[in-house]
C-alpha cells in the first residue's frame, strides 16, 4: 500500500485552477519532498490531503483512506506541522500535548508515556511544565513537531518546518526527524525552500509548478537527467549575454536567475573558454564566474524557469556561495 | 465518546486560560463593585424606590446579569484570538466535528462567565443581600441558562469577524443596549411604550427578571412569571446554539 496516492486531484477557486489533475504515488517510509515556488499549489495540495480543503474533483488515498469519504480516518492517521505557529502559548508545553492527545483520542493508558516519549525526542523534557510563551521560536517549533507525533501518525506533513530558524535549530530538527525515521514506521511529506535540505533528506522529490507536477523522481536521477554542469556568470549585461550564448548554440540551456546567468553545458571545462570569449567579443564585463555540478536548485530552475526564492536576497547568495565550488 | 473527550479538553483549555489571566480576573472583580457600591449608593440616595427594595438590592441581580453578559461577550473574542494566533488550525484539523468545537468553546466561555457571576454573587453581603445555600443552588443553573445564550452571541459575532478591533467595536454596540434595556438598573414598566418593545425582545430582560426572583426571594414583585422567563431564556439558548454552530461551520 502507498502512503499517499492521488487520483486527478484538482482544486479550483472560481475560474482559477490552483491544483490541476495531480497524480502522485508516495511509497511508505522515508521523506517525500514537495518543492515549488510560492503560489505553485503546494499548500493547497497539502490542505486537501489533510482534509482541510475539499477537492473540486478527483480524490486521494492517505494511509489507504479516501480523503473525501473518510476524512476522520485520514485525520487520525496524519500529523501536521503548519508553516505558521499553532501552539497555545498560554498553556504549558505538556498541556498542549495533552490537549492534542484528547482531541485525537489517544487511549488514556498510553497518554502519559506517549507525551514523555515525544518530549524526549525533541529534547524538551525538562521544559514541559513551562508556559509556551516563555519558549524560544526554535523550542516552539520542536514542540509542534512533538505534538504532531503524539497520536503516532502514519503520515507526517511538515510544511516548511525550518523556516525562520537559525542554522543550529535547523540541524536539531533534522536530527530528530532522522531519528524518527529510524525508530518509527512513518512517511514524511516535506515542503521546504532549502534545496540542500531536500537534496540530502528526500527519497523522492516532486516539483510543482502552476498546479501541476512537472517532475517526480529521486534527487539523484533528477540531477542526472539534467545532465552536465552549470556555469554561473554574473555580468553587467545579463540579457544581452544570454542572447549571445544562445546564438552560439553551445549550451543546453541558458537562464537568468536573479542577477546571474546560469548556463548548463555538457562539459564545463571545454566550453568555459568559449563562454568567456563571447563576453569579450561583445564587450560584456564579467564580474564573477563559477562552475558547479548540478544542484537540486538547478533542476528546479530547469523545470520552472524560476529560482526557488527569486529575489531571495542575502540568504540565496549566501547559500549559493557555500554550494558553489570556486573555479579551479 | 471521543467527541465528548474533545469537548471536555476544549472546555478545560478555556478555563485554564481564563484563570491564568490574573489582571483580567482582578479588573472584572472591581467593575461590578463600582457599579454596586458607587453607582448603587449614589443613585439610590437620590431616587425614591417604587419597588419596596433599596436601590442597591434592586440592581444587585441586574449587575450579576451584566457580569454574565459582559464576560461572555468579551470571551467571545478568544475565537478571533485563536484564529489570529494560529491555534484554531490545530483544532480544525483534529478528528472532531465542528459542532463539538463550538460546543466546547461555548461551555468554556459560559463557565468563565459563571465563575465571574459567582464572585459578584458573593459580594451580596456588602450590601446586605443574604445569600443562602438554596439561593446558590437555584442560581447556578439559572446563570448557566443565561450565559449560554450570551456566550453564543459573542462567538457567533466572532465567526464573522477577522480583527480584534472590529470585534471590540461591535461588542460595545451589543453590550450597552442589552444591558441598559434589560431592567438591570431601573424598572421597565414605566418606560414609554416604544422603548418597552425593545425591552421585551431583549433576552437579557428575562434573565435579569429570573435572577431577581431567585436572589431576592419573594421580596421582589416580578415583571413576568418565572416559568415564562425560563421558557423564553431556553428558547433563546436553543436558537443561539443552532445559529452559532451553523455560523461556525460556514467558515473555511
């Protein structure tokens, strides 16, 4: 049995089709990544799978239950960590978990042990009796993850679980999730903006754009399919540069991403000189140039024509800098 | 069964949150005291009573009615609060029906108001109203009946509003006329007839009348028979619970 199987899942708001006949099969176990630019329909897909929204047409099976016919069974078998905070900060951490256990009908005999177990997993055992308003944002997030696990869900939805957290908290959260995958029989559906996270963690990745699934595979084969290597150039006249490279016909694809030009080629080492020559011939000044093997970022760019965080400012260039190998 | 457990845990949450808010508890203790002691004794000295009761005794049940109304209307804001701070999502995705969520919330708000009402009831000794055990036993279910309806007014309004500010404005619009035209502060029999109609359609009128019958125990000549008060209050409760659950289920 698949953890999730959607059949022509569609959602329209008025005349606007937000999710367009999506068909995905997610095997049990591991992490399944749902990637896409803002407004691509990721959240709507998740909302439908969580039975918050009713599909306009089509349906899906979550843990074997139809989301339209048996929403209550679906709800009992899933855990959700929302993108926005959703804990009650006037209650203690433990009280939040107790409430969740009551709402999900966790047997009274298991309630205590289950709560202690999840608190331990996210390293909050010693803070369980403190009011949540005294927690840091990283601790709140960890509490939310703990809460989503109280009723031992079969499928866990994590909607941007690490957004807005410092790198250390992020690492913590990923280590809990790895631990979870080892000890529990659980499938995780993840949406994230952090491509390196998705690359490292996900067994499979679906790229969503304009309400459709444009690619679905393991991160490795997606990168392989894209093939070749990427040359990233920052020049003073990007549009002209793109045009000239296209004219030369030496690249597999050329796109502008933010203030950079990304050129995908079969072998960067032989083509790099020509790329530089084109700039020299057209009097385009190159500010920087670097080359890299394909990243999930590039896969994303290839399928959607957009960088995941377009105009994502400092963070993107900061992360890009880490990922990019300097030219040798 | 699991629905009942859900209602219970939502009810418990409302009360915990309420009791933890110490400043609110303190302020809601002083407000009725001001009405009773300052307003009651000040105005009581300058008007001649036609009811055979001293003025403070007369308004005392009215102030309890006011406390029930104001507290439950104020607590209705918690629904907007939950929506703004995201907690409502956690409840909405739980395997529990919308009706149970609304009922849990309603019972929680009603209980909060009743705690408040009981505090004011205990202040009766200050103005010489004797609060005996039989009165307390009769007043508790009556308070519940009154406050279920008013809690639903607040929660129903909150279903249609997204901001705390607009709720605050609307709340005043509902609170003040309901309070002033309920007979809480003055007998309604002598009002001009157009105003009397407003009094008769105000559900709190019957609540205040019933509270007066029970608390003043015979000393008060009621405007309506008790059975009529109760019938109207219960009918209003049923109507508001239906309206409230329906409004709540409309929201995405």
